[in-house]
């Protein structure tokens, strides 16, 4: 049956999309906060229940393999079920695992199942990441239908700015609480409080997701993406080359990433609050950059932004070998990390939206993230083997994984970044030599709206007029 929408229907749908964009920022503020709590405190909690460095490596690397497997499940489910229902089930699964984290924190001080708790925690965290993965395809799919491509960079930059700012403030506050309780031998009470906040934030996001508008999504058999088709395109299509770039870069990143936290806590003897502040320093830098980078992405394209990040990212692990004081790490590493990874990640996310049709987006993002997950797992396992089993008297094993991580990143960037092409036809050059007005060039460089250009609230009506 063919449905013909009149002007009123179009305007009503635009209003619903605009409302959902606003609600999504509120939902992200609590949902991202919940996820950040899990990411930032799962390793300190694991160390508190006597997990070994090898177990830490498995927890982080396997978690990032299980999540893409969950995305494959989610991408298959949205072919048969409403996107909202699949999303809600993932949130419920995450909430249940938060309760299990609380249970472990309650029983460990009583030496119940002590030899096995680290492995039990790994299993629970893997189910948490599975649930997180199931949520990704429906969310990525329907948000791509909600946000117009003309404002996509700016919108997600704004959303990330707000959600990350709230996450930073909350995480820093809780890190000081954890340090205070740790001094008073109440460290597990601190973790229980953090986990209660985590599950509460996730349940609030569940309520807010119920207030979203979910555009009609009629999946047809021709929209189904075969895994074999995706793999054949890896070396041929633009998106395939982009996937290879991110996969190899991720492999290099995760050779070292699980061990930066262990290195700071065990080798450099940083306390929890200092550890959290250092971890959040790069995110704080990203907050200041989000508005600029979002407008840059909309105006000059995502590939230009990818290249900015790719210049910086390969050299970060080498700096961990050189710097070892908190001030050196914050100023010499984390600031550059914030610039590099914020540029790369924002551009990568928007690049996927630009390259993949709406109805194929769920499966493509699942397969893309599956390869990323495999890269994370292989990188984490390789790093774990080096840290645990390779003993070179004259070389710190942490420094060895940092050096290897940087080397692989350099290979990824040099070999693949020139092959990834911009697909936006509206992308403008950074400097247009035909318009040599210094005032206009500086105005464009700061990515402001030209004073003579008329702008609408979110670009929704402009898109319909074109």
C-alpha cells in the first residue's frame, strides 16, 4: 500500500524528530554516564577483588569482542522486530548485570567464592557487553533516520559535549568518594554506591527511550546484507578500506590500552582519584573541541577530520615510555590524546552514516564492529601474553607493549588513510583560493555561520526544501 504524506504530516514528523533529538540528549546524559561508570570502574573493581593482569586483559579484550557479537544479534532482530523493542531488551539486560556487580561487591569481603570471583566478574561483564551490543544497531539505525545529514556533525558534537561533561563531573566526584572510603577501609561500600548509581542511571534512560519517536522501518529482503558480501568489499569499496583502517588501528591501540590503567596503578603507584583524573583529562579536552570539530565535519568533510586524528594517534604510546609523572602524562599525552581520538572517533561515526543506506545500517555497523571487536581481542591477548610471559631483564614489559602498539598504529595510518575518500559532494575545501577575503576566510576557519546566510533551527526544513 502506498502512503502519501501531505505537508501537515511532514511538518508533524519533523516536530517529532526535533523532539526526539532533544530527548536523546537527556537520555544520553544518563545512559552515557552509566556506561562510563562501567568502563572507568570495572578495572579498579577487578583489581580490588584480586584479579591478575592477565584476567584484566581478558576482561577488556573479550568484552569488546562480545559486544560486536551482540550487535550481530541486534542487527538480525531489527529485521523481524520493532527497533524500540530490541533496544529496550538490551537496556534491561544491562540493568540486570549492574545488580550482579553489586552482589559481587557485597559478598567479596566475606570470602565467599573468593578464588572464583574474578572469573565470575568477567562472565557478568561479558553479558553486560553483550546487552550493550544488542542495543547498538537499533539505536544507530533509528538515530540515523532522526538526525538530518546537514546538521549531523554539529548535533552529535553537541550531544557528546553535554553527555561527556556530565560523565566527567560525576566520575570525578565518585573517584574522590572512592578514595575517601578506601582510606577508611570501606572501599567496597564505595563500589556498591557507584554500581547503584550506574543501574539507576540506566533505568532512567529506559524511561526516556520510551518517549522517543521511532520512524517507520519496513525492512525488505533486498536490504539484507550477507556477511560474505561485506567481507568481499573490504579491499574494494571505500567503506571496506575505511573498515580495514579502523580495524588495524584498533588492533594497535588495544595491544597497550588495557595496561595503561594497570601501569598507572601498579607501576607508577597513582591513587584512584589521580588515576581517574588522568583518564578523564583527554575527555575534557574533547569537550572543548566537540563544537569546533562538529562544524568542521559538516563543512569540510569527515575524511579531513580522520586525517587530523591519524597524524596524532600513532605517536601517543611512545610518549608513555618517556613520561611518568602525573603532570607529564596530562600535558604531554592526554591533551594530544583528546585532540587525536576526538577528531578520529567523531569523524568515523559520521563517516558510517554518510556511507551506508538507512536499512542496511544495522547489519553494516554490526559487521564493522565485529571486525573491530576481533581486532580488540587479538590486540588485548597479544598484550596480555607479552606482559605475562615475556621477560626481558633490560626492558619493562609495559614499555614493550607501548612500543609495539605505536608501531602498528603507524603502519595502519601510512598504508590505509590515503585510500579512504570523502563521499560528501557538498564538502568544501579548507581554503578557497577564489575567495581571498581575509575576513571571510577567518570567519569560515572558525566555522561560524556566515552573517548573510539564513539559518533554521536544526536544518530540518532546509533539507525538505532542497
